[in-house]
C-alpha cells in the first residue's frame, strides 16, 4: 500500500489527512508509520458508521455490484484485465450524477488548474463538496 500512496503523493502532493475505516489494511503499523513520517493526520471513521466516508463506500458498492459480482476470474491476470476495464469505464466513459453527469476525467479537464484542495485548504470556490473518486491510477494524472 505504501508504494501506491507514494505514487499518488508524487502526482498530487501530500494530503493534510487521510480518512479511512478501521479495516486491517488501514490500521497496520506500516500505514501509520508512513502517514506519521510525512506529517499526515490519519483519521478513522467510527465503527459501524460508513456514512462518515460516503464517497468511498459508494464506490465500493459500485465496484462490488458492477465488477466483482458480475465477473468470474480465472486467474490474477484475468482479474487485472477485468479491473482495468472497469477502471477505464468508471473514470473515462461513465457519467457520474455527483459530477453533473460528467465522467471524472471530463470534470477534471473542465477545471482550471489543480482541482484538489492544497494542504491546509478545505475547499476551492465553485468546487462545492464534490471531489471525484478516481479508481486506480490514470495516466492523465500520473496514476495507473
């Protein structure tokens, strides 16, 4: 996970904080050390309160319903291929109602400059509370 986070930080900069649930992948000593070593506050949602992290919970449901439950994986390469196709569709093809029926990539392309708040900022004028949830790493953002 640290390698993935490092690639995201290289493309987008350090966040002020990371919000996650208390799943084992997020409460590990390695994850905590990674965040602490970079001055990132690691916040956890309350147990049994998925609405405190609604964007990712919504995405997780879509990934489960539209990809994982609909697919049969014959091996790791097949799973990677199917997940990559879902990622391309999710980020480049499928409109999102929370983004005025644009794809995440259309939304990003329509904004002038950096669309994510910088460290210490809570929001940008005109952005509202909508931050697109990108799945995976897109070449446009330096993420694959």
